[in-house]
């Protein structure tokens, strides 16, 4: 079983529906990949920061230490480039498929 | 070191041959012209404070491009702290000059063009970003003033650039050559233009796919062949031509707005940062406008500080400062002014990193900031006029105060709780900011600069998520199920 750690910002003023995006990811990823919210014994290859707005206030050093690589969703931006909100989960999967991360987690 | 002194800055303007017209005549020596010089003094203050150890923490920063110490006005913001410090710097300069010090538009343009060119290159495979970096390094290393140049003449407001009977209504490319482009058009209201060394031109607005000739961003020196300048009039501007400066109000400083005509100006390719990419015109305009709307949460606050100080002073001189309503009205002025500052700080603190690496303000909060700026300075000015009293607009001229025959009587009858010259000067300063030359910057620029009020309201309506708010309300009153409650 491979894991991707998902961490959320505090959600004070989100411009996207973060939990809906994560649900879309769960449905699109293969069953041997689990999405977790807590630290795992083995540092995951990939983490996803789900921030409700472009400030992406979660993107801090102590969070980055929880995984080797990160995809940062900040409102309607994914890794600092604008994405239509209803395309965010697709864009995340696309980034994973582009092979930036361990091939074992490719869907 | 990449920092000029104030004197070096002023001397650097003397070498420039600019075609400037004012009051129907060509201006030969603009640097020493009494109507223009106060605006140069205000700009020079951006250099002077950078020389001072007392202010260097705000005024200077290490360049991410060269590693050298540079003036913050030429900096690419590297963090939200940088964005906050920008606003604080602007407040400081507003306090020191009591007017528009003109250098912000360039800084705001740098940051907008830097991130937009990066994203443009990523999509279109162009090389604008590297070109722009070279230009900006040149600006930083020579500590130059750059006019960020956006607002076109715009002709018939109901028509887009491509529909205008005169295509020059919006600045556009009229010729493409092997070595560059030729542009023609006019940019209005250009703040500090002739006090600048370079011009960074951006498109005015969103463009349609077939409006490529108007999707142009470039830099030229202010003394490029074909550049023409017509100096904007300001209320009471000819008072600056009088020997006694008291009636000017702000003795040494003032703003500057210039009609800027590009009469077939050549731009070499290395200075072209957008050429036909209509799909990025909106991004560039929104980012520049956003940064500039943030700016007003600093500069207008600093000027507001001086107006509040002037009102405190005049009420002291009048003997009215102990009245409870006077104290309360001054508190209201402070509340309004600090609210603007809070907005400037907030949109900075909530800023974000761009793909290019520099930081962008929170666009929604920056538009909220500017929307308040279109209103609060007017209310602050109204209270200032209330507390100043009617002599604000009926006071005799400085020449009458100086006249050996009538002067002693003028002084006798304008004497209140303090020296009559203090009242004379302070009333002129309040007049300057609320209806004279200074009102151009403090009031009407607050209304229209960085976009008129409706422009912010359009952005607010686009950026605010009303469905999210509707969902919140529907959950609270039981129309939607509230999944947050999982306890008994």
C-alpha cells in the first residue's frame, strides 16, 4: 500500500471546496494508494497541501518535512499556476502522471 | 553600490532632453521650473531616505537578482514581509512629503510584469521573462525611476481598442521591424513621468484575440525619440510661480501628472516584454492594478497622517482643541486613516508566491483596500475643513500679510490663540490637501488612480465566493444538513 499525505489549511475563507477535491482524488486514484492525514512511520514520497485560498498559508517548513515532495493547492492555483476550480483534482492527477514522483504512486 | 543619492538623482535628470509642454509653451529647464521642482523634490525623497541609517531597513533591500543592496522601489517582493514593508515605506514617504512621491507605479509594474512574463513564456515558449530580468537588473544597478504606464486615452468608452474609429486611442504597434517595433498612442495621467528615467508600458485592459496589436508591453527611456509630454494642470498651480511660497501650502513638495504621447516610438526587441499575447493582458492588468491598489493603503495613509496633524495644529492655534466634538472628530479621522492602513497590511499579509518566485498581494483584499481609499480620504478632508474653519477659503494672500500698510491689520485680525503666521501656513497646507495642488493626489487620485471605484467593485464581485457564504447560512438555519455536528 502506497500513501499520499493530505494536509489541509485552517479553512478560514476558502474559495474552493477542499474536501470535495480530495473525494474526487480518492475516486480517481488506484486502490493500492491510500490518502492519509497523519504522519506515517515511513515518510511518504508525496504530499498534497489543500489550501483554501491563494495565500497557501499551510506551506511551511514543518509541513514540508512530512513528505519528500509536495503538490500545493492554493485556492484556484496548483503549484502556483492558475487552474479552473473544477479541474483541480484532474490537474493533481496529471502532475502525478507526469512522473515527478515515485512511479509506484502513479495511478 | 547600486544606490544613488538624492543629489545624484536630481543631477541625472539634468542630462535628459525631454520635449515638455506646459501652459502652452515648451519647457527648456524642467528640473528648476518652479511648478515642476516640488514633484522632483518628492521623488528625490525616495533616494534621500534610502541614504539614512534611520530608514534603511524599510527603504533598502538585497536584490534577489544581483545580491546587491538596492532601493526597495526597484525590488521584486520576495515574501509577504516584503509586501508589508512596501506599504510601511509608502506611509513613511507620504508623511515626509505630504504628496504623491510618484515612484510606486514603477515598482508595481516591475512585480506585475515579472510574474506575468514568466507565465507567458511557460505557455507560449517566448523569452520575455529573461529580457525583462535584464532590464530590471539595469534599473536596479543604476537606481533608476521607472514610470509604470497603463492608462490609454481610450476614445469612445463604449468601444474596445479594435472598434475605435482612431486606433491610436489605445497605444498599439504600428510597425514590426527586424530590430524591433514602432508604437503610437497616448497614456494619460502619468504620475511622475518626466521625473523618470525609463517608461514601462503595459496594455490598458482585457483584449480580444484579434486585438493583438494592442497587447504590447515594453520599456523605453523617457528621452526616446518621438516621446512628447504635456504637463497636467493642478488646482492653484500658478501659486508656485509667486515669490512668497506660503500660499502654496506644501512648501517643498508636490505631485505630477503628465499626458504622455508616443509619436511613432521605436522599441528594440530586447525591450519588448509582450507582443500580441492577448490571453495575458488581463493577468498583467489585474496584477498591476492589484499592487497599485495595495500601494494606496500606504501612501494615502502617510499623507492622511499629515492632514490629521494639520488639523490638530489648527485647532490648537484656534483655541478649539479642548472641545469634545473636536477631539471626537479627530479620533474619527484617525479611525478612517488607520482602517486604510489595516487594509494595505492585510492584503500584503495574505499575499502569495507566484510561479516566477516574487510575491503577489491578495487581490480581493487589495481591491477592498482601494475601494475604501476612494471614500475615506474625502471624509477625512471633510472633517479637516469642518475643524479648520471658514478662514480656510477666505484668508488674504501672503502678499497682503507682507504689505507694510495692511499687513499689520491682517495679522491683528487673523490672530487667534497662537501666532497668526502659524495659522496662515497651516490653513494653506489644509487648503493644499483638500482643494489645492495636493488634492490631486490626496483626493481625486484616491478616487481614480489605480482604477475608478467601479473597477474595484467588478473585481470584488468576481473574486468573492457568494455560494460559499450562502451554504454557510443555509447550514446555520437548517436548510442544509450540517455535517460538522457529530456529537449527541
